[in-house]
């Protein structure tokens, strides 16, 4: 079964609630090619590339293809993955630009695809007319701007992505069928398959710097670093920021490093100092699907950091 969609209600200081949308799946996008693009350069050609993102995000994750120099019929065949939170309302936004070495990049055309038009787990190939805007009454849309071809696959997360939950399902099926030694199909193998590792850095407590207390947190996983915003003049910061890592295999026998640091905002002899760190073993996350814990920070007298980590398999 698949998880599609879900929301998490978080209580705030008053009786009302705030609905925070959580990731429910991935959109696989293959930008195949474009045809008969507009001539943007004075030499009668263009240097096109494509930006793609999903609507409904304050700070959308923008992916970008390579630039194809001097080409009105570029072929990319490039693959991307985008995190989906609300397939009923989100749009895939495609913008084709002409790259310029100096100045702004000219828009060659754009299109949008509502995710609700896609069937989960089915790849759909679309050839779309490029428009100036999505305003149907815009007279500039009557001008031919070329076409773009994409392949889209909407992949929901499994309802129970944890290894323990999946093994229970498999063992139950085996007992019911009497096939105790039957091998698991690769598609159902909980030890394999891509997915999304979501890390929410909730807060820290009693983090005390020697020169200043303007804490922020950093995450380091598989060489990729992410960071929260900085909060000034506090020993008890509350961030509640979520970060995602798209990976091809469950992160077994791996760790994520979470460090709290303080950054100078005015005059100080030390521009930055570490307030403590912790390395979280991700085996528990993979086996249980989710952990929500407070960890004592190494190299900190009393500091702790509160994080929630979730593994969703597709």
C-alpha cells in the first residue's frame, strides 16, 4: 500500500492547529528534448536550458538541465527527482531559458503540468507547446515558441517504509501461504530501493558559546551539507526546519552528523565556534521508519539537540 497524501497537525500556543504538509512521494522527470525553439541571439540561434520545480513551496527546489549551445532543437535526456507534498494541487513548472554570458537570461517559453493528471507508478510522455505565460488571454501566447518533451512518473512512498514493518508483512504472508523459505521480490525487499531521508531539526537547549550565542545547526550526510537559519542571542534556539536527502539505498550502517555552531554578528575575536555535535546512527531510522529524539551534544557541558528523522521508501 502507498501513503498518499498525508498531513501532520502540530499544536501551537493557542488551541488552533497549523497543518504542515509532509512529503508523500517523488516525481521522476526526464527532460527529453525541445523542438523549434525561438531564436534569441542575433546570430539566429539560442543556448537553451530548462529549469524545473514544483509549485506550492516558499523556497522551491529548482533543478536545471545542462546548456545546449547554438541549438534550436536540443536533446537532453536528463533525469531529475522532485519531492511531492500535495499531488492534488501541485504543478510541475517548466521554464526554458536562453543562456547569456552577460546580463539576464531570456525566457524562451514555459509550461505547467498538474500532478493530479498523472497516474501513480505510470510513466507518461508529454509533448507540450511552450507559452509566454499561463494566462489564456495573453496575446503573446499566439506566437509559436516551440515545444518541449518530458517523461513523468509519480511515485508515492510505501505506507510502511520501515524494515521491521515490511518484514512483519512478509513473514505474515509466508505463514499464511506456508512458504517459509520463499525469497522476497526485489521490489518488496526492505533492504533495497531508493527513498527519502527527512531530517527535522526542532531545537537545541543549553548551548553555550564562549564568545557569542547566535546558534545555527548544520547537517552532514554523504558529503552533502545543509544548515538552519541563525537565531541571535539565545541558548535555547527553536528552528523547526526540515531537510531532505534523496538516496538510492536505505542508509544502513551510516551516520548523519548534526552540529550546533554560533556565528559572530558583531565584533568578536572568534567569528565562529562549535557548541557541540552528535553523530546519529541511521539503522534505527531504517528499521523503525522514524525516530524523534533528544541527543546530548559532544563537547558541550549540558547542550542537547532535538531532531526527528524519517525514512520513506518508494
